[in-house]
């Protein structure tokens, strides 16, 4: 079963839209730039939201599903980090990883 919350949908599609929009200005024709921007933005948005969430005093809010955005039992900042690393490696090496 796929677990998803509304915050994840907002962060996920918002980051993708901003990444695609900025990619047109930064590097037209290079999709890895859009993925890198979107992944980094997902990472920053979820970490920022979790930092501001004061309801989890003393509890591990960095991996909790109730403290921020999550997708398939995994925090969205983790997905953003993985996506950004894959896009960065693709930009540096110039070849598709996946």
C-alpha cells in the first residue's frame, strides 16, 4: 500500500514545476538540471517544515510520518536527497544512471 500525504503532493509537484521552469532559463535541453533543482527543493522544503514543527519535542521528527511530508513510508527529504544525488552524478558524468 502506498502512503502519501497532502503535504508530500504539494512539495513534490511544486518542486517539479519550479525545477522545470528554472531549467528553461538555466540549461535548456538538459533534463538533469530540472531534476537536480526539483530534488534539492524537495529536500529543503521538507527539512524546513520539519525544523519549524514544534509538536515533536523529544521525538525523532526527522523520520516521523506525522512530522512532515512522506511518500511510501519514507520522508520526502530522503527522496529529494536521493534524486538530487542521482541528478548530480548524471550531470558530472554525462550519462544516464537510471
